[in-house]
C-alpha cells in the first residue's frame, strides 16, 4: 500500500471517529436535558438524533478533511517526484520498431531569461492565464491568476497548484478563488537564491500547458 492510500485511510478513519463522537455527545446532552427539564423522549428518539448529528457532522466537515488529505498527498508527491525512475526503453509497436522519442522541452539559457524576472512585470499572459512578477522591499513575488479554471484543473493531483508548487525556489501561499469573476489566484515568494532562468522557464512552461 502506497503512502497516499495510507494517508487517505488515516484521514477518513479520523473523520468518521470525530463525526461519531459528535453524534454520541449530542445524544448524551439530549438525554441529560430531557432528565433536567422533564421532557418525554424515548431511547429511539435519542438514537435517531445522534445518528442525524453524526451524518450532518460528516458532510459538513468533509471539505476540511478533503483539503487536509490533498495537502498531505501533494507534500509527499513533492518529496518523491524528483526521485521517480525514468523509463529509458520506449515500448515497441506491433511492427517491432521503437516508437520515436517525444520532443523534450529545454529550459531557457541564462541569456534568454526574461527581463521581468529581475525588474518586474508580466511574465506570461495567454488565454486567461497571467503570471506577474512584483518587486517588494523584501524581495520578489510571483502572482499567477487563472480565469475559468475548474476545481479539478486547479486542485487535482496533477493540477495547476501541484505543478506550480513543484517549482524549486518559490514558497507559495494559500490560493484564492473569486467565485464572482471565476478567477483563481495563487501568490508565491521567490527566494533570493533562486535561479532566475530556471524559475522563469518553469513558470512559462507550466502556464503554457494550462492556457
């Protein structure tokens, strides 16, 4: 069983236990209140209320636990991603010849590093995906905004957020979603020691695929 599956089982078990504990606690409070105020409540009614509270607690807290599971999965993925083995032998087709290797995108050389990486400005702007470099007193930040991106496209296991967080040299903050305009944004702080040409090439490559 892989790490992600173990984390999923652990989170779901904790989620269910907390929901059940909340239902039992509410049932206990209901019984104590009935005794205190003289209410006529049967054990079946108490059990029904406890079950309803358990179910309601499960569904209302589900988004929080889903986000916790997502964070743990992405954190583990960022650690393991660089160490994953690369397949060296392409599969053979039915004619017995090797399939042609896919074209490999190369990162920009230092001489081709966009000037926006050092002086600030729009680094990328295509089809609703905008990357802006901002200079602050304490350093540089990068703001990525995407218009019309779905939840799965942004938060999925191989979505925009996971890809952006895999770029070395950038510390990202919690993303924001403006439901009124349909724009999702995520801001990161660029480390002073980050290689400008590699950061720029990674941002442009990832956002080109999302645009």
